[in-house]
C-alpha cells in the first residue's frame, strides 16, 4: 500500500502579519480547504489585524477575525514547501529547502487610493496570485 502524497505547506509573510499575509492565508484556506497546510507570520508582528483586511475578506464570506499577528518562526519556515513574502517591507532570506517567492503587490495608496477601496484592490491582486499558486500545488 502506498503512502498518500505529502500535503503541501505554504507560509505567507509580511512585515506586521496584520494585513497582506493574513489576506493571502485566508484566501488560500478558503480555496484549498484541507488540501494545503497554510500558515502566516510577520517579520515584525503588530498588535492586531488590519480592520480593512478583515472586512474585505468578510465581503467574500471569509472570516479571519479569530486570527492574530504572529512572528515568523524557524518551525514554520522549516515546515513550508513555499514561502511567499508579500510586499516590500518584510525582509526574509531564503532558508532551508522551501521555495521562496516575492509578491510585490501594487500599493494603491501611492496612487491616492485609501480605505476599503485600497484593501479591495490588494485583496483581489492577492486572490489571483493565491489561485495560481493553489493550481500549481494541487496539479490542477
């Protein structure tokens, strides 16, 4: 009898782990269900989630209100098959056997777009990237 293939593991990282990495993790959990082990962390974790991030996912029926910012740990890095660093603030050097990806999301605030409109644009950008990553990991 052969063993089931190992479930892929993804670690989403941003600076404070209150916005972008939480968005990506919530979107991947919703999309992948139990097919992918999903974690998130911050290089300099903040004290709370970005309220606009929480609300933008709630608009899609995804509840991350029970999450909290946490630090990137050596254990999370060691367990990950793919580490995705979102944005440009978080600095994390490739480590171990995980594949590292940098997702430089556009920053709507640089174009004068703020609040929920900004967060929806970020969410939708990240959503498309998460979809592509899930398709790759699941072989779809």
